[in-house]
C-alpha cells in the first residue's frame, strides 16, 4: 500500500512551518510553567512550610499543575504536530494557518486566565481537570473546534484518495474532545451522584479519546517517516482506532470502584479495562514491529529513542491501568499515591515522550535547523532517569500507604511511611525540569529562519529515493 | 484492502466515530447520571445554613478535596472513617466531593470523630501544633494576629511557639465558617 508517510512532498510551505513551530514553542513555555508549579507542590509534601502563600498553597496549585501540563503542554504540542501531520499526509498546505494561529492565542489566553483564577482560588471544586470556571471551558472548546475545523478542511482537500490512518486518529480526537468537554460542563444531569458518574467518564476519556488519539496519529506518521519504511500493518492501526473508540468510553467508572455509583457501571468499567488490552497491544505491537530489522536507525536517530520510550510507556501504563481497575487491586491501591505514579507514567512516559520524539524528528525537517545532538541526549537521559525516579518513588509511596491502611494503623503512619518517597519524588522532578530547560534550548535552536527559504530535509535516516 | 469504503471517505469516518462516541457517552455517562440525579431515597444529610455553606466554599477554594476524600467504601480498610457512603449522602451536594486521593484522612464523618472547634482552629492555623508529622498546609491567611482579643472574637488557642510572642490568634470569618462546615460533616445513622 502506498504510504503517505513516505511519499510526502520534500518542501513545506512557510506558513505551515511557522504555525507548527509556534504551537510547539508555546507548549514548551507551558511545560516549563506547569512543571515548575508541580515541583513546588511536590516539595510542599516533605517541607510543608515551603512558600506558605495562599496562591501557592497545595490545594490551589495542584489543579494549576494538572491543567497546565495537560491542556497547555501536552495538548498544544500534539495539536501543533497534528496540524503538520494532517497537511503532510494530505499533501496539501495547511488550510488557513491564520485560523490555526487564532486558535493558538485562544488556547494561550484560556491557559493564562486558568492559571490566574485557579491560584486565586476561583474554581468549581475538586472535579479533576474540569476545575476552572465555565467561561474558560467555552473558550477552550472554541479553540479545539477551530483547530479541528482546520484539520478537517485540510484532509478534505487532500490530493490522495485514501485517508491515511494518522488522520483517523487526529480527526477522531478533534471530534471527541469537544463532546467530552461539553458533556462534562453541562449541568442538567449532574445533581448528586450524577456528577460523579460524569466525573469518571470525563477524567478517563480525556486521556484515551484525546491524548492517545493525537499521540498515535502523530506516531503513525513520524515512525514510518523517520525509519524510511511503511507501517507494519495498516489494518492493525485501523483495528486499534475502532477498538479504542468502542472500549475506552466504557471504562471511566473504574475511578469510583466500591462507590455508591451503580454496580453495573463499575463492573462494565472493569470488564472493558481488560478489553483495552486489544487496542493497546495492537497499537504498540504495530508501531514497534515497524522497527523490525531497522534497529540501526534507532542508534543513528536522536528522535526515535524518545518515540520507542513513549511506546513502551503506552503499553506499560495501559496494562498497569487495567490491573488497577480490578476490585482486589482497588482495596490496596485506590486513594494512594500509586494513582499519581500511574498518571505520570501515562502522561509523561507515554504522551510527553511521543511528543518530544515527534518534535525532534519532524521540526528540523520543516525549519532546516537542528539542535545539538549532545543536548538532545542530555534531555533524553535527564527526562528518562527523572521520570523513572519519580514513578518508582511515588508508586512505592502508594504501596506503603496502602499497606499501612490495610494493617489498620493510625492514619498518620501512612504519611510518615510515604514521606521519604516524597523527597525522592522531588529529586526525580528536579531532573525532569532540568530536562525541560534543555528541551527549551533545543526548541529555540530549531526555530524557523525569518524568511522563506527552500528547506532541504536534514534526515537523521536517509530516505529511499 | 478496504474497510467498507471508509478509508477513502473522511466524512464517513467522522460521522461513524462521532455517532459511536455520542451513543457511548449517552449510555455510559448522561443516562446513568440522570438516573443518579433522580435518586428518590431520603437525603441522609441536612440542608446547610449560610455559614456552613460559606465554609464549604472555603473548602472548595483551598482544594481540600485533592487530599481528603468524602467517600467511605464498604471495606474493612475504610471502617475507621465511618459507615459506607450511600447515594443519599450526596443528594444535596453540588458538586459531591468523593475524591480520588487520601493524602490526608477521609472527612465524610470528621464532625463525629473530632467534634472540638478549638482543635480544628489550631489545626487550620498550624497543623503541626496538633499533629507533629502532618504535611497539611497552614491556612494562616484566615486568621488575624491581635495583641488582645475583642469581646466577639473567636480565639484559636494555639500553643506557645505557634504564634508570635505576645499575640493572640483570632479566627477570621472564613476560618470560622470552614470549621463550622467541618463540624457539620457527620454521617447520618441509617438502617443497614
């Protein structure tokens, strides 16, 4: 089968280049802000009197951290990359980069207002990832819809008959997120435990129906492009798309196991959490098998190690999530820091590493400028060692908390048990932030030239003619 | 290879995906939520007075729910926190704050477990004055330091060393409301 990932035109129009880069650059800004806030929150757990000011109090910066890294860093980086992928795989320039730029500013404005209001204590209560007030939700939905429309019009104008599998995932993500977001904010069915049912649905699907969609969409383009060979199986990619759509929305209630929300909803959630192994392993297997016989490329490319790490992170975090959904595991692990380890393995070990790999793999091709390979290496190892330290420490903290509770000890015993691990979590976090600073320097090194010049692809792996 | 012609038709891909996701949203979120909202059993909590409602606002503003659940599972491990939570416990809650993390203990029944107003005031002003190993933030911005308490002032009886020398710690209106809210968190008795 002809693979648009391989046959994309060698030159890119300057407007698409600039807007993609602007998304990546702003994502990097939010990454730095969001993770610095996360580090402050982490320090407060072993040094509670650190920065004792109301706007920086733990309960206020916790949602600021999650929203900025999810909607600022992860979303903006993947949207920027997705818009580029949509344009490349359709072999047409991006439809209206101007509109995409307007959407970017709407994102930025929403994130800024979100940061300020959350730190001021203006929120909707501890409803994870939908804490900020509804006008900001309207702005964010508008930004996503504009981006989605730009992507849609670009795919509609494609010069190929087929819709490449990347675009299934990307267009899917742009369709699901507005439905998800609006459903989570509309109040008509959220009285009493109705709110909790929606919370489980929302917080879970935000991952699988948005971040996973865009990450896989970008990966299905970046991997064949970087390896210079077609994807292992187009059919497996499509199978992953449909099974993800069928299973993922069914499993949100596994965040409220043993709660008074209906038992059938919890059981369905546990059952299909197991079902999720189909799309997860179909997707990971498919993308990893594309590397078969091309391991040399892995050594020569500085982008591919990030992507391979991200794929391993996808398989590990998803399998871990399935195990956590079981009722037995819930008794020992629910409410503990183990959940925090899981979410970081997913958002960082999977989504963030895929985004970094795609940035390093694709952006130099559009701007014609490369970062120093040494700096990319430093970024990779700081981030990898950092996140491993983080996840191992915080998961251990979770297990220790769970054991203390099951042993029936006084609650404070679980705090004392976890505290040394919280210090290790901060150490991991420091390494991660160090890697983000290096990444920011590298992004700056990849900035586009100010004027239009014909771009030659500086391929880490030479493309077959 | 063909997938029912879908792979050449972007409109069809989007239409099928949107319809499937919307139907699943309806079945897994909106309809079950409507059913829960229509819960017709008696509420097991009482409506709040103005001060308690203000206290709940402070609880939300400070994000207390990110570390404290209000959700007791029907498991031996949750027994110290009270009886298992029931739908009736949340009927009057907007939003209900079941929570997902227990960095601190569950608070569904804290008013029964710790009924002392003085304890809560000290704990909010300086958590480590009452629980030395606590990692909870101190909410000093809801208190005022005074040389002498006025006739209507509610004093937080903090131990020596917690407050600056020669000063008394007076609870502001938000601190008083928050404590009133915490004391109101009592699980109603229900027949099993």
